[in-house]
């Protein structure tokens, strides 16, 4: 499994995500998906916002990163190597999990 890395930029004092493929820090978010549901519900609300300024809303939560609650998917494109990555974020029992696909 690939991993994002967080690096510290001394000149700005900011934390940046580093591309899991080439190690550069020039990542662009191009899609964000939000999955909202009550605990263990089979349906919920799925909202996608793309860089084309389009928004879609449906009830399909089949790609939700959380097996039981709400979750987020943030899609990245690396300006240097062209690699696409997806950062999944979800919570379970008060803890926040991160995974890269």
C-alpha cells in the first residue's frame, strides 16, 4: 500500500502532503466526496464536488471508506509525476483513520 507523507517546510512553517509516488509536494485536490449516514445505515447522503465546478448528490454510499459511519475521500493529482491518489478519512469509536488508495 502506498502512503502519503507529511513533511515540514521550514521556510513557511507549514505541513504539506508529499506525493506517495515521486515525493514532491505539488498535489492538487481535484475531487472531494462526502459520505454521511447514521451508524450502520445502508443508505445515506453522498456528495461529490469536482474541479469542473460540478456537484452531484445521491444516496449511494457503497464507496464510503467507513464501514459503519460517515467518511471522506479526497482525490489528488501530482503536478510533477501525474500520479493520482485518494486519501480516505473516517472515524470509528472516537478515532480518526487515514488510508491512501
